[in-house]
């Protein structure tokens, strides 16, 4: 979970830099003077637009790369999840093989017995029992 902080923290820091900053000034007591009119350029400079465009582009790229990295991590760790839970259990999934897009073979150990089952959309079927005696193996 710590890796999530390494991804999100730089994005938030960059977003805070991109957001416009408002400055609050202290009220200043002055004598009544006629207000001076400042000339405001009606069209902002293209340099300002260019800088804002690059910041937006970089922020978008960071978000896309972060999302792809998150998807990759979730997929990587979710594949091995059934096998990680097997250590202290009586029923263990030893191996899983995909035969077709909707059919899987599972090598399962229940206590001291081992079986192979197939799973498809319609059914689950026992393919083989792998119970053999030690005497059969040595001869």
C-alpha cells in the first residue's frame, strides 16, 4: 500500500502547483486618493497559455501512467491470490492451467489425496484421482 503514496503524493504536489494561487492582502489604511487606472492587456500573452498547456499535459500524463501502473499491480497480485491462501489450509490448489478461454484444469490436494478437476461454464468434473500407493511407484 506504500507504493500508492509514492504515486499519489507527487501528483497532488504537482496539482497544487498548477492551481491558481490567491493572495489575500492586508487592508491598508490610506488617505483618499483618486484611484489610478491600470492598463490591462486585453489579450494575455501566448507564453502564459503555453506554460499552462504544458502543465496540463504533464498532469494528464502522470494520471494516465499512474492509472496504468495501478491496473498492472492489481492484475499481478490478484492472479496469485488463491495460491497464497493455501499455506495453512487442508484443501490446497496446487496448480491451475487454462485450456481454453472458458475451461480450466485444477490440480488440488485435499489432505493426502490429489485430484485433477476441470471447470467450464457449464460444469465442474473430476478428471483424475492421483492416489497411488508408494509400492506402485517403486515397481
